[in-house]
């Protein structure tokens, strides 16, 4: 199962933390829908 984190915070520290916790990726809340689809489709 892949986990994609949606966050309001895009600091490097937060990103590293979610990836270390096992997330497959992350998106910031203001990400455009097209960009969101590109990241979520393998």
C-alpha cells in the first residue's frame, strides 16, 4: 500500500519526517490538481 501525505507545511524537516515514517510521497495543500495526479499515479 502506498501512502501519500497531504500537508499544509512544506518545510524540509516535515518532508523528511513523513518519508522516514514510510510515506511514499507528499503533497502541499496548494498543489494544483494536475500535479497531484502526476504524483499519485505510478
